[in-house]
């Protein structure tokens, strides 16, 4: 997937999903192997329904998928899918580095002009 393909809505869903500690923990657990929602729920001091809601947020963001297996729903993720969040962060980093580089060049040009121009400076 190319960074340009990530819409603002997709990036918002990704970061919203990753903004919560429980969801990040669910994601870490599922990267190691698929787990049932009921097994995940047993790991947290919250209701089964609350864990289901966290899983649904991760699913809407595309970070996990659920698959029914008998009476259970198995949650899994592909580490490559998590790379979408990395792509979004890389794009932000690139944009900010470009801005910082431009500011540094402008400051260097401004400083260079004052030092090299004898008509500029105090008392002139």
C-alpha cells in the first residue's frame, strides 16, 4: 500500500484505534497468534462487551479481523497491516522534516545576509 492511498479518514481511524492502551495490548496479543474474544476478555478487568467494542474499533481501522470458529470469534492480525500506521507516521515525519529543513535554510540565508552585507548592522 502506498502512503498516498491512506485517506485522512483511514489515518484518523488508525490513530483512534491505537490511542487506547487496551486496544494496543489486544493488537500485541493478536500479532503473536489468533485469540478468541472470550480469551481476550479474560485478560482484562472489564466486561466481555467492552472487550468486544475494543475489538470492533480495531476491526474498523483494519488492524484486526474476526473469523467465526464454532461458537467463538477468533481475532487475528497481520503484522503487515500494522504497517499502515507506520506509513502514516512516516508521511508526517517526512512533511515535518521538510518544514524544518526549509526553516533552517531560511534562517541560514537570513543570518548569512546580515554577516555579509556591510550596509546592514548596528549604526548603519
